[in-house]
């Protein structure tokens, strides 16, 4: 027989088993072994002794997001079930009545959900790190310059969580430019580094979620979509070829014009043939002469002797009208085609950028770097190894610095996000920039929280 686990440590690490303890004696055994981690299982302790719960669990921290039940035996076989947890370490033990079991009625459970029972954090104070360089948030200060509130999109969401869950924040402002990222040696820096070292509980800002960050911090549910794109300086060129004079009309329309000339020429020749049978003088009895007459009508040219035979007149009038419409449309399309300058892109994808080989590539520090360095796509990894990693000056603190390089240097491309673009104001970029198609990289933005925080699931629930 093969068991799914061999030790208590393996049992708890499985995380898929409910653990039932008959009394506090068994719980003490787990405490001594120092292997109790309430999040690893759903706990049910049967309490037969009359020891108060506060004393029984005085040296065991039960996080807010763990499910820890205590069944206390009362008179007449009634068992009262209570739920216990701590709001934070060293805080008083929270005890909630959740149900009873009686021999007659069985189990009677309260209908409220797991996190609904934990919606009051009793004035918990969380340490929150913020920065003024993050555009989606606006800092509100008191007379002494201390941050008291955070406004903006993320700030309003955080304020709503505070109101609903009854907790407050102690804001710590950092003035470094790097709001969060990974250094060259793989350690977290900026606001992400502060959260990773657990120097603060939460970081409010527009943090893009990507794998290397998930290794050191957690995030709330995605709050915004953020797209990263490749930008280059706009190149305006006007290249004329002989084929440009045929470009205003599609190939099918040119075929239709030629077919109309041929058909009208045939009809005109047949009309002249009928005129000859009616003994009318000066007939046009060959296709070439008929074609020249119709072509002249297309070009708006009159005749020295207009035909007197009505079928011939109708054919010439039709040719005049068709020619007038075609020439007017062609003239307008040709003029607009030749006068409007179009931007010619040297490439339209990351693969094209790699094949071009003449452009340099810069990125803004943050998720944009990870899209290349941590990508499983060969093209992206090759771009990072060839165009980004060898040059430290290709890593830009913000989009403004990157676009200044794009405008000041020939054949320089920049990868930055939409949130980075929001920091730009009118006049910051001294040249016209252009987004390269087929280079969009989607991403999600949220609030960062310490790894394994017991409040993350509650915040996501609310």
C-alpha cells in the first residue's frame, strides 16, 4: 500500500487534508515539534478540558486567512463550534461562534461566508509605502508635509478597503525614482524591494505583474490593463514610382474601364453598321476608328461632325458620362495620393527589428525589461541579449528619458508601457513618435502586498 505522505510535515505540506485533533494535548505535541502552520490545513480541535481558549492558544499565531475550528463539548451531548484567529501577530485571539451539533438536529452552521465573518479588522494599522513619482496615485499631505491620504485610482480603491474593513494606514514615502523592479543581480529594488524585505505591508502604485516580481511579493487581483509597445521616431518619406499613377484605382477598376472602352467601341461600330444599311453616308465600319471615337469621348473630346443616327448619339453620350466620372475620380485620387506624405516603417514587429539590425533598442526599467529577459520567446530573448543587456545606458528610468534618446539619436527604438506614457505632458517629447504595429505586449497592474500576507485574500474578496 502506497501512502500519500509518511510524516506529519508531509501531511501538512500537502495542503489538501483536514486535520482533526482530539484535544489540546495533541496540539501541544505539534507545537513542540514546531511544525504547526495553520495555513497548511483546515484545523478542527476537540476541546474536552475547561482551559480557556486564550490560554490554550497563547503561544500559537493563527493567521486571519486560516480556518481553525474548536469543538467544545457542553451538556446533553451538545457540541459548540467556534472559530479562532488573530488579526495580527500578538493581537488578542478572536473567537467567533459558527455552529452547534446536537444529537437530535445534527450540525447547524451559520450561513455567513468565511471572509464575511472577518470583515472587521478592529482598527488594524498597516504600513503602506507610496511615492509621488507614480502617476496613478496622488499624495495628500498635512501642514507638516506628511502623507495622510492617497488619491487617484489606486488611492480611492485603497480608501474604500479601509472604510469597509475598518483598518487604517501609516504612509511612508520614498523619493527614489525607481518605484519597483529587479536589479542586475536579481534582487528587488525600490518599492518592490521594501515589500520583499517586509519593511512595509503594502505598496500602492501601478505595479505590473510579472514572474520575477511574483517570486518576492504578492499582488491583489488585477485592477488595470497595461499594454507595452515599441516606439520609434516618425519617418516621413515621399517615394514616387511610375506605378504611383496607377495606384489611385484598384486593379479591378482599371479592368472595368478597359472593358467599357472595348464594349462601347463594339456597340458604336455596330450602330454605324446599322446606319450604313439605312444608306447614311460616312459610316465608321472598323473597330479601330470606333475605338478612337469612344476614347476621345472618354477624354471629353468632341467631334467635328456629330453623328445624326440616334443609336450612335446614345453610345457617345454614354461614353462621355462614363469618361467624365472616371476622369474626375481619378484626378482627385491621384492628387491626394501624390500630395499626402506617408510614414514608411522600417519594420512592423520585434522579429523585423531583429532582422533590421541597424536600430538600437532601449527599455524603461520595470516590467518592460522582464518581457525580454524572462520571455520564453526566442526573438525576445535574442533582442535582450543582443540589443539591451550589453548596454547599461539602454535602461531608462522613465519614458521621458527614453523618448529624449529616441529624438536625439538616429535609429533608436524604445519599449515602454501605457502607464509610462501617462507621465508624459505636452511638449515633453521634442519630435513625433510612432507606435510600431504588432509589438503590443499585454499586462496587468495591481497593488503589491507582502508575500504570504494573511490579508490578501480578504482584500481580493472585498
